[in-house]
C-alpha cells in the first residue's frame, strides 16, 4: 500500500481514532481499512435484513422522499 499511505493513515487516525503508539504508518492504515471494511459489512447485513422484512415500507419511503405527488404514490404502491 505505498500509494496514498499518508491519506489512509490520516483517515484511520481522524475517523476511527486508531492508536498510533508504537505502530508504523502502514500498520495504522491497515487497521483503519480493516475497521472501514468491518463497518461496511455490518451495514450490508443490516440492509439485507431490512430489505427482507420491509420491502414495501422501503418503496413507500423512496416515493415519499422523492417528493412525488399523491397520485404517483398510489400508482406505484398498487403495482405491488
């Protein structure tokens, strides 16, 4: 990971508050990337569970957040 090592190190320290004592820059960056990967895996699991249980609610929220008119909301909801 020679390219962008400084940026990954900074990201690990600033975002994940990785402890820098006695670690090389590469170790700090690796730990930050590991924590980031773990977070995305957790988010993916949560989204998969949510999608399985609440598919129609997600659709309704998407339509509502898109600020569609009521007619469009009812038309889209009737399709399912």
